[in-house]
C-alpha cells in the first residue's frame, strides 16, 4: 500500500551549523545525535545533545520480509521522544558523524511520527566542529521548518506494478551494479546515489546544482508516475528524499528497500545491462 501525507511548502529541511549555533543560544531547538550503531559516540558532540541510535530509535527489529530496518510504530517514536524531552515546543535538529544519511532517516521518521520542526544539520558533526573557523551569519530561520512531503510504499505495491513507479536507487553505484551476474537492483530502477546530491565536504549541493541533477535524472519531466526512493535498508533513500524537498519533487520512501526485496529469490529483479 502507499500512504500519502499532506504537503505544506517546499523549503529544504537542512540548516547550517551557524544557524544551529544561534538557535541553541536561544534554547529554541534541541540537538539530537544519531549514531549508525550502538558503538561509542564521538568524543565531541554538540553540547546538550540527545543521543540516539538508528536501529534502536528509528527502526523496528529487522525481518526478512520487511528488510533490515523496518519503520518503527509512530506510537513507539512518540513515546521515546516524550521521555527524552523532545516535544512540539522546540524545534529538533538531527545530525550524525557520517555522511548525513543516518540523520536523514531520523528526520524522516520523526516527521512521519508527527513531530514538527525537524531539521537536518547540513554536513553533520564535521560542519559543527568547523563552523567557527568559517564564520558568517545564519542563513535561514530554524523555526521555519516546513512540513515535509512524506509517503510510504511497500514491497507488495511495487511488486504488483513495478512499471507504474519511477524507482531511484540511492545506494552507491557499486551496490546497484553488484557483480554484474546476480540481480542487484529493482527492475527499471535508476542509479542515483545519495552522495551525488552532496559536495566534497558532504554538504547538500546548492539548489541550482541539485535542480540540474534532477533534470538529468528526468525528475523534472512531465511524468505522472509516482517517484520512489530506495536503498539497502531505507537510510540513504531518506537523504535522497530530503535533498529534493525544495525542488517540488514528492518521493515515496520504500523502507524495506533492497534488503526486503531481495529476500524472495523468485521476486523480479535486475542486473546492469
């Protein structure tokens, strides 16, 4: 099934470290660190951060049919966020110490669970540790977080009519290609790594450059088929969706992604031409 959520506005969910620093000084936002696993956190997190882990807070236990990181229930998300003191009174800025995909999954899950004002720290922890040297005033308001365009689609819906969707694979190209022999991606899917929407520092490309990426992918063409982003387990795909929010592109998340799709050897899949 596919579930649509209402859209309001087309602003980007990303904010700069300069903006976050200003907002933290006023107490208007809470910083949430998102670890990819349960290992020890980096030694220098943003002061006052709520520490979370991707598999514990932003996913349910893995299941072959649902993938490695199925979506949690909204009820469970609202429960732990309330216990952590995250509520509608303050904005939330999520960040990670990697390439931004874990933070984007947190942004997607928290927004989908009904929390408003969730933003992604552009460039993550590395951007935070270097912002003082870069200088410059904040460029956007942390209070103006848009309601994101969110939709979920499951395996059954895609398997029933794969040609009716525009499928984009947010994994690295090597994962999309596989070994060239065994199936390695969904039928008809186009390779569009999440990293292609970032610069060399791991920060979101300027809007004009992302619009050009979207144009080359055919995302701005007159094609009414729903856009679906997937990856290995619904993490990089969340970044992909965040990256196109201000381009007017509504993209559904396939949370199960390749880890769910490939669990059935009989299911239609593809290899590179």
